[in-house]
C-alpha cells in the first residue's frame, strides 16, 4: 500500500490501484482509466509531450450522458430504448448542420456493424429527385471475438463504440484490438479478457477465468466482462426448444416485449430456467400480436416467475418505454453482481405473482 492508501497489483503491462473508497484505477500501456462502481469515469492518455483526458458524465443507471475531452464537451450519446448514436455538438443556434449526428446499426449481440450520419445524399434523373441514400460514416465486420477484419472495416469519424456495443480503447493495443467491457477489457486478437482474472471464477471452476462468454460468441455476450449472457430473440422464445436444451441451465431469463399472435398463449417456461422476469404488454400491435404472462410448464415447480404488466396508453408491441428497458438491464446486472435474490424477495413479499410495476402514476 502506498502513501495514497492504494493497493498496487501489476501483471505484464497492466497495473491496477484499488482506491480507499473501493474504486479502481487501471493503467494499461500508456492509457490510464479511473472506474467507479464498474463504470469508467475518466481516461488519461499520456504521450511524451502531453496528457489527454476524457471524462464521462453518467446518469444514476450508469448511462453516459456527456463525454468531455480536456474539459470541453465533445460528444453526447443519443438514446432510444438504448444507445442509438451520438451527437458531436457545435451546431449554431437557428441552423441545422449535417454530419454532427451519427447513428449506429448493430446486430442482436450489440456489435456495431455500420455507422451512418444524418447527411442524406439525394439522387435523381432528368431534374427529378427520386431516391435518397444515407451517408455511411463507418462499417465493421468482425472475427468471432471482435477483431475487425482488414479490408472490410473503416471508421471515417472516430466512432468510439464497436464490438458488443462497448467502447474501443485504440490507445492500448492499436485500432480495434481492445474493448473496454467495464469490469474487464477484451483483447480481440486472442479472444481473452484482460486486466484481472474473473472475480466469479470460484463459482465456475470448469471455465477459464479469462474466457469471453465461455467462448460461446455466436449467441452470447459477456456482460461487463463478468459472466456469459445468452441472447434470445422473440422467435427463439416461441421455439421452446431453445429453452429446453438439456445441456444448459438458464440462470435468468428476462423477456421484454415478447409478443405472440392473435391465437397466442403464455410463454411456457421449462424447469431448466431458474428465474424469469417477464415484462409484457397487452395492447395489440398492427398485426394484433400481444404479450402474455409467463407460466411454468406442467410439472415445473422449480422456476421463480415474476410478471410485470407494463401496458400503458402509449405502450404497444415494438414501442416498449425506455424505463422498462432500463429495468430489464438493471435486473440482469443485479444477477451478475449477486444481488438478484434481494430483488426477488422484495417482489414476492409484496405480490407473489407479479413483479414490481413500472407504470407511471
């Protein structure tokens, strides 16, 4: 412990300092990062002539609201149900300036595959405009663990988010070679987590403490670098074969806005699923699909099922409100941090069959 009251641990080119308030400072190569509650709040990149500081202002849920470069506001993420892009500012009042807003196009795992700007290119024939195309600002194809493919990737705007929707740390190991997951970093060249062994390793002795998503990267992500999360789509939930695979145990299933057709039925949960938080809506969509309560399959008395009806005046299928999306994310994070049992206890104490309502009064 040094004079500042910090424990030092180093491994190769990684040095970590644990501050007295429980936060963490991580130095990797020439970049230093300061973390609070698993979220990065500052990054310092040192060169022989200067230090560049990036600071992150976050809301209570950990979402980045504004990014400052050397004390100047430089970027503000744009959110819908989740992050959909960023605004780089510097727009004069009363004017609309193009190319200041970038929007990301991601796949089911959150990998940013393309970035487009708000600049629209118009095309036509014979003095008639008959088509429009968005301006592509960046694109990336990835190898399985996030390494960008040469010749199939470009980033013309310096968009900071990439594989798994996480921020790239190009200052550490080169462009696209390192991704900050939160609790740990991912070296995309070798597909291994960095900085420290898995703090949950003792609960999973059969897994490598440095493996990303247990090497199951086609359908899974590694939430904050702590634990594998299987990503199911609505079609996968209706095809119950995805949930009844004998070789897997689903620790936590959080269906959000899962909808079934007019002749649909409640989600039938098999006994290999330990806990379900089901957020559903009953207002039908244009094709008359709607949500239902989740129920256990016949003979299943093991699964804890909590249903939350989030139907509201403006909530229909495909328009689930942002608060519900955040609730679902926080439940997943609680499970990763070992705090889910308390949430379950509080919910079942109040209403045994229903999760806490997210409707605003």
